[in-house]
């Protein structure tokens, strides 16, 4: 009986050794991620820079980031030249040009963000003026614009009698024209 027990015991040890050998030789390789792959994506601000609502200078500035600030990266644009960072002063995200940041961490984990289109340019009326139905003085007057009124600029005329004319919209006027510079 003792002899059978030792035979079974050696058999189990041999079987266990063979299984370990096979797992190591043929089994799936288990790799442990490096520290850089696990580290959060962070950005260090190189110089004082504007933090905007979108990735280019066409978007309004929300805040100014100071050189040396370290921020959490939440996204990037498709071309990878602008980053969405969490701004603790705003308790929200904003966009920063990539040239002004030193980035580190798990960049492969950073998602691509498609920003909303930039807002239409605007202007403020300096003195009362007329708004016309077309880009020249030949068009009828549609309304009077009051000093201080905000205009959304929809486009510009590049030719004709009013080469500096702007297609505008206000809270009262859905479409009109006014000279602009």
C-alpha cells in the first residue's frame, strides 16, 4: 500500500511539472503593463496660455493657465495638436494648443474629441446705423441698428459698391447687411 501511495505521489508531481512546463512553453503570454501605460495622461503647461472653448483661436478664451500647472488630459482633437484638459479653476474642461503643453502618461488611452464649430464672429454697433436688405446702398433699409447692439456676422461681401459689407443677424433681424471693417 505504501508503495502504491508513493507511486501515485510521484505521478502527481510529474504530472504537475509537465503541466507547468506546457503552460510556460505554450500558454498565453501574460504581460504586465508598464508604469507609463498605467499612468494617467497629464499635461504640464510650458508658458502662460489661453484655455479656450475649442481647439483654435476662433474660440473664446475661458481662462488663462499658468506656466507649471499640471492638468489631467481628457481628450485631443483628430490631428493631435490640441488637448482637452480639466481646469480646476473652472471645474470644467477647456482646450489648449499642444505646443504649449508637455504631455506624459497613457496617451493611447486619450479619446479623440470632435469640437463644436466655432461661434460666429460678432461686432458691437458703435453708433445708430441702418441695416439694409443687400450689400449696397441701392437696397432698401430693413431696420435701424442701435448703438451697443450686438451683431452676429454671417459673411462678408468681397465685391460691389460695399466691398466691406457684412451679412449680419441680430436678435430682431434674421438677415441684413451693414458696412463693417
